């Protein structure tokens, strides 16, 4: 091999080594998960990190989110009922593409209203409804609103609203008033966002994780979060535009609204 071809090969090798990592970096997708410090949100953060995503996990108290930090996620402070927090998260993401917004943070309501025959019309309070709506319905609306500029920078933006079968209108009688009504509300949020954004390439779904062993699901949950999240991540990754605007169960089956 003469000097000229050795030089050409060295040049090609250098260009290849410099450009390959940069190209690969562009392919790394970013997911933002709310309520990622415990429960299903934490498991989403673990598994998305393991799958090579850049994970932004939000927590109301980032200083206590040690398990979330250990996943390698970037941790941002976010109470989804706080306009100030939402604006700060949007500012932190300004100019950066966001591929998946996972509206996971959820509030069940006062535990007293559950399972003891208390979830009746005479027991529902304005405060319970307001608290559930603020977190479960309005949280996803105003966070989506604030993060739209970042989602619009993604080649294939997805908004995943974590819902529940308790929010299905076919549920005969939910054990929790505020929770079920506010989750039926977030299903309407999914439908509205799909109606407005799907023409711009957005995929928006409601996703029910099944009954899981978390603080909310209690030890009576039939699923371990690892299993439920292990099924939901491929479902999210493989979503097609015709699946948008619909309600899905963790195992891939479609749920009626
Ligand atoms: N577990 C189940 O069986 C089940 C079934 C159906 C649907 N889901 C849904 O799945 C999602 C996750 O549930 P989970 O079982 O993981 O619940 P969880 O263990 O109770 O965790 C709830 C998460 O939401 C966060 N959160 C609560 N209020 C918030 C607020 N105002 N702003 C920001 N974050 C807030 C909590 O943060 P803090 O730690 O600061 O409180 C926590 O990170 C929820 O939307 C829930 O409705 C769960």
C-alpha cells in the first residue's frame, strides 16, 4: 500500500470514528416521565434507561429521589398542579426534542373512601374531586401545553396518558369517586389531543397499566411493575398512527372507553 492510500484510509477512518457517535447520539430518543420517583414511574424510568433512552424523570421532591437518580435519569422538580414548576420544566427542555411525554403522575384520593363502602354519592367531597382533577386530568393538559414546542421538535412525538379501567364508562361502580371521574376525564384529554394533534404526526393514547403492586395498587395488585412496564414499553415503541386516539391495556388489548 502506497503512502497516498494509507493517508486516504486514515482520513476515512478518522471521519468514520468522529461521525458515527454523533449520528448515534441523534438517534437516542428522549422520554419525560412524571411521578418517576416511585411506583410505576420509577419502573418506567429504569426500563427506558436500560433500553438506551435519555430519561427525564420528574419528582415533587427531587432531593429524595435517590432511586430515580440511580437509574441515570435527569431529575427535574415537578408538581403537576404547579404552574411555576411546569414553566420551569418547559424552560429546561427549550429547544430540545422530546419524543415521548409519559403523563404518569397520579392521585387516588383519600384512602378512606375506598373499599369500606364509603365511595358513595353522600361521601364525595369537593376537595377530593378538585385534588383528583388537578393531578389526573389538568396535570396532563397543562404539561402537554407547555411541552408542545419540544414535542414538535421530535420526528415522531408520542403522548401517553396513564389511565385506568376505573375510568371506563362501562365500569359498573368504581371504588373511588374522584379518581374514576378524573381518569374518565383524562381519557377525554387523550381524545381531544388526538383530534387536534394527530394531523401533525402526533400519536396520543390512554394506557391502563393493570392492577400493580405499588403504593397506590397496594400489595393486592395482581401484577409486579416490572412485568406491566415490560409489556407497556414495547407497546409504546411500536405504536402506529392508526392506534392513536384510542385506549389500550398494558397487554396490548384495546379497551372500550
Ligand atoms: N398501581 C396500580 O394498580 C394502577 C392501576 C391503574 C392505573 N394506575 C395509574 O398509574 C400511575 C402510577 O401509579 P402508581 O401505582 O405508580 O402510583 P403511586 O405508587 O401512588 O405513585 C404515584 C406517583 O405520582 C406522583 N404524584 C402524585 N401527585 C403528584 C403531583 N401533584 N405532581 C407530581 N407528581 C405527583 C407521586 O409523587 P410523590 O412521591 O411525591 O407523592 C408518585 O411519584 C397513576 O396515574 C395511576 O393512576 C395505577
